[in-house]
């Protein structure tokens, strides 16, 4: 009887439950999503983890979970449950930390999704099984794992640099790299056995990260999406964030005054309760 990838199934179940709660409650979604100001200004570091279990919709959730199952099934059975979980969480946190590094001056930046963690699982699989073939949902053919890995890394670098869309390429790149190296810590012999595959993936990614740390101006792009972000000091962003929350509470209190507390929506009641607990 073939073993069951129990940890993968538990992770999928947690993602479904947590995301579903986020679909139902806007305040729940806001409380646990990745938000730069809340992490850097208000020190809500739990968001680095909790945001990885939220999704923007069912399509987003299903695509991530199907990919996780397809790759996670094989990887968990090969590595074992605990190492697999460590690789998954390393990819999740690694992806969010790279996103935080790149967007540390963009106080309004937010993101959700398990994509960073899933990329960690995918690239861990490629590093340990370089001969594997990868088939994407939209491709009718399979391609070698090393070629997919290189193409995906280059695409992620382009996405970060161009800022042409609202996809979390930063989390994808960080998650892929950290997840891959986390898996190699458990199977260090793969470094010598699969050096070509590991090098062709890691060298361009590490070089790009080196550039954005030492020469952050390489990320300066003049386009519509980039110009929507406000660059401000952490103190400025703290004051703006505090003022926005106070205005939101004032609107809720005014609504109670005019129409009574029964007129509040569930999200408004949750925000009022959250404010009361933090006051």
C-alpha cells in the first residue's frame, strides 16, 4: 500500500479553511494579509506566515493547491513529513522576506497566496530530481525540469524588474530559491550530483538579489503601476496608517449614531471589536 502524503493534505486543508474564511470576511482577510506598513511599522510579523494561507479567490486557491499536491506528493514521500514541512515553510517565509526587502519603501504594498511556498516545493523537486519533466496547465508538452527552472527564474526577474503587473514575482523568486536550498540541506549530496541544474537556477537569482541589495536603483521603473506607490518614511507611513484606521472607526461610530448598532455589517462589527481590543 502506497504511503499517503499526510503533511501535503493537511497543508491543503489549512489553506482551504483559512482562505474560505478570508473570502467570507474582509476584516479577517485584512488582518492576516501581507502588508508592508503593518509588518514594518506595527511589527505584525505573523503576517509573513498567515498571508501564505490566504488567497484572492477560488481560482487562485485551486491552482496553488493542485500544483502543491502534484509536486508535494512525490517530494514528501521522498523526504519525509517533517523535512517537507520545513521546506514548505522556508519557501513561504523566504518569498515574503524578499517581497518585504523589495517593497520596504512601498507602504501600500500588499499580497496574499501560497505561491512562494509552492515555488519552494517545485524547485526543491527540480533540484533533487533534475531529470523530471514539468508540464504546466497551459502547455501541451512537458519540458525538462532544469529548463523550466531557468525559464521561471528569468521570468520572475523580468516581472520584478518591469513592474508590469500585480503578480507577486518577488515571493515566487524568493520562495523558489529558499525552498530549493532548504531541501538541499537535507540532501546535501545532491549539490555534487545535480550541480548543473542547481547552478543554472541559483546563479542568476542570487546575482539579481545581490544587485537589488547593492544597487537598488536597478528597480526604479517609470510606469503606471510603479507610480501608484507612495515612498515615505516609516514614521510617515505609521501616521498615515493610524489616521486611516481612525477615520474608518469614526465612520462606523457615526453610522451607529445615525442608524443604530444593528445596521453594522459583520465586517464593520469585527473592525470595531478589533479596535476596542487594541485601544
